[in-house]
C-alpha cells in the first residue's frame, strides 16, 4: 500500500509526522513525502524543514492520501496544481485524508460537498463554504474521506485508519510502538475544556490566519 503525504512550505510539521509515525510502522506500507518539487519544504514559521523525495507527478495514484494543515491555508487552497493532484489522486484512493486545516484543501478541491468533516477549531466554520457539514469531533469519517481536527489528532486518525484497513491488532501494535498513551498535565485540549480567556486570546491571535 502506497501512502502519499503532501508537503509544502508553511505546513504544520506534526500534521505530517504524526500520521507518518503511525503508518510507516505497518508492514507492507510505503510512505512517500510528496510535493510540487523535490527538496526541503519549510514548515510554518520557517524553523523546521521536511524533505520531499517525490513530485506530484511521481505519485499520481496513491492508495492513501494525507493532506496536512497549516496556519496559512492559502498555501494549499490557492495552489491549482496541488488541488488538481488531490482531485486526481482521490479518484483512485482507498482513503483520502486530511489533518487540521488540510481539510480546507480537500474542500477547495471539491471533495467535501455534502460530507461531514472536521478541522482545527479555529477554522471549523470555514468548512461550510465548501458545502461540508462542520463537525466538532476529533476524527470524522464520511465514505472514504477521513478528516482529523487540529494537529495532534492526526495520530488518532492514522490509528483509526490502520485499524480499519489492517485490523485492530495492527493498530494496537502501531500505537504501542510509538507509546501513544496521552496523559496531558492540563485538560485544555479542546474549546470545551480550555479556559474561555485562552480560547478568546487564540481567536484574536490566529483567527485572521484562518
């Protein structure tokens, strides 16, 4: 099974690396980092880079597509070549997935019309412009499209996908390999749990990016 993870300048690294760590541990899976051009792509705020070994043309028909998100969604939604690739790949994928604001890329490619979907909480309302029904859940599956909420939820999505495709034992094995057993010191990982002042401050700080 070939899995293509899209890279681009401005991406959020954990959106790509979280699913990668889960998926690459499954026997028989080939994970490819794909971009418009080969080479390093700088992450959001330019402090870290990931290397794409394949171009979009090199991997036209992956079995699984993963579109990571970004604080700057125009990096995907405003790139016609990437949107064309997403559409073409989706025609033959087993699963088409996104993490965080990567869902806006799926939406801009026309894949979320009439579907339930999620994304980062700061961008959730933006899904409606693509004909999607926004759902405030960590992972949402609608047909062969999986969308994950913000950043770290990509790990949950990848584990759910492995369980669906390869069985519970494979997913449990992948989970144990990366020792994914979250016990956060603060219970503030969603808008339902975080202090209202922090939610408001983040909306003020990042709302214009989304």
